[in-house]
């Protein structure tokens, strides 16, 4: 009898052990499955976040392009807040027609910031943009309210000088050149002062041409010569 009872107890104990093992294995398996599900959800969430970040970047790019386009349609350069190239050419055309009709002189001044591309490469485009903004401020404050300063494009600015002949325009250009050479732009990381200079050229009606394209070509040729002569100078177009 005692032997029978001992055998029954041993059998019961074995069954209990098996049940505990089965329960433990089931718990581990369940826990592992839950971890895997959470990991999968985490990966999916990270993927969705990356997609949202890309979408936000795309929308920001579209917004920047739309703002630039709006500024262009409004006739304003986004960076310098000066009139843009399109508006400037229209102004030059209308101004020259008026000068022809009323018989007064008119000059075109082109400004090219020396070595701006090198500044962009060495210090970054943010510094280059800073230089453009500061030079634009100098130009705007150096001409009269009746004149038209503008962003021509790239590293070039321009201005229409009303009732001004070539010699008078050269005086204005020299004033702008000198003020630019005194400009102090700091390199953000080191605080080092970056040397800024500009080359300028002027062409006038009636001395050099009586049409807008002719004035632009004459001033552009003089500007190229100023750069070839060593930069940081003012040249009057050839007759």
C-alpha cells in the first residue's frame, strides 16, 4: 500500500513538473513573440518618421521655391531685397527712352564682387550671401532716390544713374568701390575679417550707346577688362 502511494505521489510530482516546464516555455515563447512585435512596431514607426521627414523637407523646398518665385514676380531679389534683373532691364529701357526724349545723359554701372566664388568655397555660401547683402546695402546707400540699384545676378549688382554722364558715373562708382574695400565681414567660426573688394564699370548715353543692349555690352566689356587688370578698380567703357 505504501509503495502504491509513493508511486502515485511520484507520478503526480512528475506531472506537475512537466506542467511547470510547459508553462515556463509558453511564457518565454509568449514574451519573445511580444518583443518581436514591439520591435516590428518600432521599426515601422521609425520608417514612417523617416518618410514624414522626407515629406517635410520636400514641402519646405517647394515653399522656398514658391517664395522665390513670388519675389521674382514682385520684381524683388530674395537675398538682397533689391529689384531683380527683369525689373532692372525694364527700368533701363524706359529710362533710356526718356533720356532720348528729354535729351539728358544716363549711365549704367555694373559691380562685380571680386573672388566671391572663392569666398563661397572657402567659407561657405552663407558667408558669400552675407557679403552680397552688405555690398547691396552699400550700393543702395551710395546712389540717389531717383537712381535704380538692382541685383543683376550671381556676384553682380547694377545701377541706372539718371542725368549722369560717364565722368559723373565714375565718381559714384569710385565711391562705391572705396566703401566696399572698407567693408568688414567676419568669418563666423574664427571671427577673422574677410577682405572684400569689387570691380566696377560704367557706360553712358549718349557717349557709348543709345540702346539698352549697347550700354550693357559696353559696360560688360569694361568690367571684364577691370577684372583682367587686377580687380578692385573702376573703368569707363571705351568709346
